[in-house]
């Protein structure tokens, strides 16, 4: 069975600090997809990134970057120079096989960025 | 991407009643899903809404409690039946975009059962 672990329940940083959110996954499939979502206090779930299991290249999008390492089954998310607007709950999720199958979510990490 | 709307955005209901939540997508999608997020918790899949056939339910969720309709490729409904306070949650509709495998969520329906 698939499983996603986000060991950090809550992280507090001061604005402009860099922060890394950890995600470790378990799956028996060789083909799978990993996702990150942001859930701000307003409650909507915002799609951030999708990565397939065959693409281990790191990705950068503005202040966001993702580090995918199959050897350690990890898909970590780093925010550089954090801002107050980054305060939210961040979820890592896993989808097996086809990629548009169901998602298994981690428990989420609440990030609090203070001014 | 896909733009998803849900109605209602929130509701307060009495114990024993039922509420139907609507999910509308701006394009045809093959896969639609319904998730539940209990207060302070992660998301749990309720069911996959299949167009033209019965929904596929996850363990712990049954059709009598959460009947789902999927009349076409852009619309689905989830009914929460015979509600109890334990059903107080955010209910989210999700779609998967076949061309990119990206999955998007609606804004959610915040349900409070008193």
C-alpha cells in the first residue's frame, strides 16, 4: 500500500528565511506521480507541482524548488526567502500507476512565517 | 489546468438531514473524485465519480451515506445523507487532467452539522 509521510507537523520561521518541507513516500509501483499542494487559511487547495517517477531532475519555480530523490524516496520542497503569504498548510501527495488515479495525502505541514 | 466550482461554499445543517454538493468543471474530464477533510486533518478520498456507472467507494464510505451522481463529463454531485456532527468537514471535488496528469481541486464546501 502507498503511504506519504510528512514528519514535520508545524514549522515557524521569520520572513526571508529559507525553509524545507520534507516528504517521504512508500509505493510498490515503479510508475508513480508526486504532488505538492498549498492550503492557505482560506481553505482552497492550490496545485504547486507534479513530478513523475522517471524524472529526477530538480525543479525551480521562482522562490520554490523541489528535490526528488528516488534513492531515499523523498520529494522535499524548499521555499527561499520566505514571505508571510507563504503561511499555509502544505500537503505532499502520491498517485500510483496512471497518474490520474486517486491521491494519497500526507498529514500536511503547517508553515507559519512571521514578519 | 481546470477551473472547478462547487456549490454551496458552506452550509450549516441539522442532524438527520441531507445536503447535496455540486461540482462543475469548465472542461470535460475523465476522472472526478470526492475527498473529505475533517477539521485539522488531511484529505481522505471518499469515492471516484464514474461517468455512466456507479461511483467507486473507498473503504469506510458507502453509497447509502454518500450517494454520488456523474451525469456527464463536467458535472458531479455528492450527497451527505442523514447527517451527524461527525460529518462536519470540508468536502472537495477534484479532477485529473488527462494530458498533464495534474490534479486540481475545487474550493471546497464547508459543512457544519449541528
